[in-house]
């Protein structure tokens, strides 16, 4: 029973293809690189912020 639940929750290739097609229709081919660049910048800033916060906590413990 548990294996069926896990299997039904998995994403298949058709679902991925549908999502990609919808994104292309909504944003167009020219907008996607800009969106990915913004996403990458956001992830980088988030990692830098968490790294800095972790270093500050280590310094406080000393």
C-alpha cells in the first residue's frame, strides 16, 4: 500500500513536458533566460546570507 502511494506521487516525463510547454507558452522563449538568471541570482544571495549568518553564530559562540 505504501509503495503505491509513493509511486503515485512521482513526477513522470509527461508531467515535466507539460510544465515545460506551459512555461514556454506563458513566458515565451526570450523571457526564460532572464527568469533563470534572476532565479540564480536569488539562490546565490540566499546562500550568501545563510553562510554569513552561520559565520556570525560561530563567532558569537567563541
